[in-house]
C-alpha cells in the first residue's frame, strides 16, 4: 500500500498521528505500507510524483494497481486528483501492463460507472475494523460504520440471487472502474 503524503496538514494535527493509524490498519490486513514525502494538501501531477510512482512499480512489479477514481474532480480532494493522474501515467508506461482499477470515491460522484466488482463479504469485518483504526478521521460521515455498510452493500442489488433461495443474505462489494486489463 502506498500513501503519497503523511497527512500532516489535516485538522488538529497535534492530537493524532495519522501515520500510525495507517500503519495499524495496513498491518491488520497484512499489507506493507509505504509513505511518500509529498506535502499533504499540495500534491500536484509532476515529473517527481510520476517518477516516484514508476520507481515503486518497478520495484514491486504489481499485477494489479488500485488508485482513486476522482471523476468530477471539482469535488474531489486535490491530492487524490493528482495521484490518480500520476498513477495512470505510470501504469501506462509500465512494460508488463498491470491491470489498473479506479476505486469508488467517497463523494458519490455520479460519473462513477463501475465495471469491475469484487465480492468482499468474507473479508468485510476486517475491512470495517481497519477503517475504524483511523480514529482521527472518525468524525467524517464517510468513516462511520453505517455509511461504510451501506456503501459496500448497495452494489449487491446488481447481482441476481438463485431462484428459490430461502434466505436473503447480504453481500458486500468493492466497486471499481477498470481502466486497463491486458492478459
């Protein structure tokens, strides 16, 4: 997992440590976490950002790359917009052609039209617990458990159920927009 900034310019910085929250959450899902040295709130699409992402990709050679979907970027976080653009450039340049998926943003952007879904039902509680570890962000509506539940379940209506199923068991999904998939 890669986080481009250290979250140092958020509200009430003295009362929390976003880096340790992110480390705990990453550890809880078995992920290694890498932080960049870009300034929180001031990330721009630049040669430095693209080069840094390309270096990480060359080192790790991922088969799948996930990044933000920023869509109607008038409402998206400016850092997320820059990161999405830089990741798309870096992935396009990668000679091994990794799959690129853009993850659903938090802003209910109506331009998000997912075409790749992953059933995360078995791992959903782990996901919810990892999100809850970001205590400094817990006051934000999109971090509340109820919001996370609804967001992960809403895509379930897209998929049919076996006829005669005795019980409706909710499924939880991650929705993505597939940008590149080469076999």
